[in-house]
């Protein structure tokens, strides 16, 4: 996300008998969570993420989602939906918790059998007829509505555009759209089946996998070829045009634009192939099956790196006050996320700096080449502001938790330019050649997976041939910004007015990794 200025699996059997167990279980990702017995009151669970403790659910690993959405032709009415989840159990479960908070649940089935369900907080708590055994693969089918009209101060989920809908699920809003295990550590394969009235175009993550027609409506199916986090899901429905072109090494590209603005936007869209080539020179081959831009007629205040189809406000490309280098650098920021944040996802939300710091880094490099500020000037300005950012939002790898109703409050300067500053310091410390090897190796080693801050420190140390823990720890967790290697003259604007504080100790996250 960037604020802007202006495993397909075989089907499990159905109706299988199971032995009931009343024992509780301890779970997964090294977060000890007691899985309650079926006769206890339904309660929301979570995997213990430091920033979002109730997000995600223990006891299973989602393998695949199949999400069918029926758009009624108006973006102020709920969509009828069926979400089917294939999962592998990692514990004995008498209940299954899914994150879901903004729709009406009509029915639930587990392996084809009706199951009881109720709401608890922002969880849908499902009680199957029999206990579920560790190691089983199950299929959960939820028939529900998906409401695009927001209530209260809840942020994210559906975005209502001038002609339909798009999605903006970061950080924790996918479960406002469909039932899921809404944490980036649980990636899965996705299939979308979107039905919309004639005259509307539906596009989603991945590649087209079929078109079906009925009287007055069209159903388009899209399927991902790589696992994806729920926060990166994207479905666009509207009176749009899909523009096709070919990228590097035959990569299929498709952009989704308001039909009336296609000609005006084409010069911007045509820049994507060269931008992909630019990124590939620095981070390795593009990691997915397709890419494109979704230019929405909506005011969001941000651009978003939804996997293979990045979301932008149309106005970003039509505002004459914005210089071309700036607009292109924003395009590259979201493109860079396809490597850093999407293909290599954060294991916890405290690892967000690995997403945004890298995307900001490549944005700054690109801007420097296209006429913007030099990288050194930008990093020096970030250094001057860094102590203030840390005081307000926490250090890059241990950001402060968001306030109530402000889940996107974790997206502060400390995880953008503050995190890019960490990368700059690392490059100054180990040299450009070693740093560039590290970047390519990081993207390749963790492709289609998740990684934590501790993983990055280990790989950086291996690449440099020496232990960099003592160097990187203050940069990642310190309350004040360490001296910049090679630039002893750089100072923080806040340092003279703010007494020095001891570094924040590392926080242990799921799996024992440092957040």
C-alpha cells in the first residue's frame, strides 16, 4: 500500500464419520492457543499477531479458496456469495473459526454435511456434527452475502467506484468481504467466479479460467497459479475495458480501466513492460503469471499492491499537476511489491517493513533515474526525520499497534521511508554488490512463501560473510536512529530536542522469530 497525495488440492470425501474428541489442543506457528471444546461458549480466536492479536485462526492451514460472487448491478446492495474453503487440519478441532464480519450467513456445510454456526466478535464459529482429526483435509462451504456498504468507522473491504466495485483488503479487511483465515501467514490458491449483468466487466487476481453465460448475465472465472494472502485479493466489477499487451518474455499483461478514459490512460499503461524489465534487472524474474493496473474511478487516498492487479485511483494518472517521474515511481512502488510483500509475504504484521521498505527503496531508485530527487538526498531527508517517526510510530520492525478503528494506522512513515533508510544503511555497510546479491537472493529463496525479519538478518549476514545482528538490530528496533555508515555528518532533526532512549528489545513472534 502506498498513500497518494492528492495449493489447488483434491476434494475430500463427504459425509465421513469421525470420532468425537473433547480434548483441547495446542496450536500452530508456535502460538499456544487453547482450542475450546464444543460445549464452551463460542469465542473469537486469533494466532497472536502482536499488532492484530485476534486476526487469523488456529488449527488449520487453508489450501484453497473458491469464491463465487453474484453482483446485482448496483454497488449499494449486497452480493450473494458462496465461499468454499479447502483446508488441512493442524490440530483436533471441535469448532472451526473463520474471520467474517460484514455479511449474512445463510448456511454452512463441512464436507457436504450441514454444520451449526454463530458469530463471535469478528469470527464465524462453525460446529460440525463430529470432531475433526488432525491431518484431515476438509471442505467448508459458506453461503452468505457480501455487503459493499460500510458501516461505522470500519475501513477497507469493498471499494465502491463510480461504476461498480473493487477491493482494498489491507491490512485486515478481507473478512469484511468473504469468510477466510485473514492473516498473511496463511497463503492459499484462489478461484473467483464472478457473475455480473450484461454490460459489466469482472476481473480478478490470476488468469481467466472460463466464461459462462446465462440470460442477462455473464460469469467469469479467474484462478491464481501462485498462493496468495487474503489481504491481496482483488475483484473489479464495472463498466470497464480490459486492455491486453505482452510484457517481458511473453508475460501476459492486462489493465482494467474505465471505458471512457482508455485513450487518455494508454500512454501510462504502455510503460508497464519496461518497468517490469527494470525491476527484473534488480530483483530477478517477475514472480507471477500476469500483471496489470486496475484504475478505479474512486477516491481512496492510496494505491494498493493487490496480487497481479495493482489498484490505483484513476485521478493519479490524469492530474496535470503531478510530474511524470512521480506517477511512474508510484507505479514502480506497487510493482515492486509483487516481489516484496506478495511473492515474499510478511510472516507477521510486524514484518511489514520488509514490504514497504523495499517498495519504497525501488520507488526511490526509479525516481532518481527519471528526474526526481537523488537517492542520497531522499535518504538524508529521511534520516533527519527518522527519530520523529520512531517516536510517533515505533521503530521499523516493531511498529506501534494501531488505535481502535484505525487498523491501517500501522502504515506510517517509519515502515516506508524509515524502512528504506534501513536498507540504505545496510547497502552502505556491506557495499552495493553484496546488497544487490542479497536482494535477488531474498526474493528467490522465499518465493511463494512468507518470511520474517530474523530471516532477513540471517540472509544479510550470510551474504556479507559476517554476523550483522549487532549492526541491524539498532536500525530495526532502536528508539533512535543509529549513525549512518559513511555519513557521519548526517543528524536527526529530533535528536537535539529528544533525550536518547534505550533500544526497544526484540519481540518474539510466531515460530519464535523476531518480529
